């Protein structure tokens, strides 16, 4: 049975402590404070710990710089919201603290790392998991207002998954579970949809500039097209949203693009080829272009130019 099933959303009997209360940790604790009692907020410095407590609205600030892990107090739930490269260090701190008790739940908020990094704590009878909101926490004040209906990826042992699912639902999130072994691939997908999308849009803007198009400081001629494309995809699906030369089976246009990109930055043509192959797969499901046209386009996209070969040597 989930640790939280009988306690949410009507009781604050459970105690939660957070290690590494930055943007993510502070935001989650702020929302969870309605359902659990925030106990210790543990950061490296007194200033950052107090700042987090002020934002959360409850909790006792603890500065690791000024105290040892032996000052940790018992809690039912522990959030590790440190940067990824400090999670293992934090696990060791918790293990050394002597504060963990059987059936405590320890979870981290990393998108890229699975709960397996917490495995050293399982020998103490602790349940382990991870909870990752698919959300940008650039502004915590905005985040706590906009986490409603945000998807949360959850993985870990059964007890941890059940409890984290309860926590997520309590604050209005939409939880879904993933395999611990698939965590890195899951996170790569979020990077493709967010960070790499920005890179792709910036690349298209750079292509315009190289083509001699004068760009304005507050935007570029592609802005409306970008908005329309994303809206169409979100409202329908890839098959309905994809347009352009590959969807039409326009072999000549694709060939002209590849020729134009041949003497530009090597990664431009490589990116065009890779994304073009995905567009061929989508176009095949559309049925607008013939199989012969798509095969010809795929052949073009697979041909390595002298430009690409020299860039990679």
C-alpha cells in the first residue's frame, strides 16, 4: 500500500525534508507543504537555505557548510533536488547521517538519472524512486502557478512509485511511470523537444541570414510559420501536420536544398539529412507522395558529400 494513500490530501502527519532546495526543490516543497509537513530544508549555505524556506513558507533551514549530516532529523520523505553530479555525494551524506528509517522514501528529481543511483540506501530498508516534472523551472514563482496538469515521469520501487504518484496527483500533476532502464532515453526525448528544438530554430534563422535575408531584432520571417507548425502538430499529429517538399515527393527541391547546403556549415546539411529521413517515414504514412518518390528522396539524403566527409576527418 502507498505510504500516502491514507494521508493525502487531508493530513500533514507525514514529514518531508529536502536536500538541495533550488528552483525545482523549492517549487515542489512549496506545493507539497499543503499536504505534508516540511521539516528541514538543507542547502550548502545558510543564505540559500533561508531563501528556500522563505519561498516555501515553512521548514527549518540547515546549512551544510556550517553543520554536519549528523544534524539531520528523521523524516518520512526525502527529496534530493541537487544538481545531477551531486546526487551520489548526497546519497552518501544520507547514509552516513544515521537518520534514515525503514520504509522512509528517498527520491530525486533528475530527469537523466534513474533511481538506481539511490540503491546504497535500500540496504537500510528505504524505498527509492525518482520524480521528474516535464517543465522548465526558470522562474519558480511562475512554476508553482503552472505545474497543474504538468506531466511527471516517475520510476523506482513499487512503494516509492505509489507514494510519488499520490504526491503528484495531490499537487495537480499528471504522473506516468517509466522503466528505470529507460530513464536516459526518456530524458533525451525531453531534450529533443525543448533544448534541441531551440537549436534547430536558431539554425534555421542562421540559414536565413546566410541567404541574405535581413533579420529584425525582435523576430524573423519564420516566426509565424513556426507558430503554425507547432500548433498544427499539437492539435493533430505528425501525419496531419507535415507539409513541404518531402511530403509532396518533390525530389528536385530536396536535391536543390542539399546542393545549397553543401558549402555551408557541415552540421547544417547533416541535420537536414537526418530530419529529412524522419520526414520520409512520416510521409510514407501520409500516402501523398509515391513510394518511388520517397525512395528517390531517401537515396539523396543518404549520399555523403565531399563536404561532409572532410568535416569528419
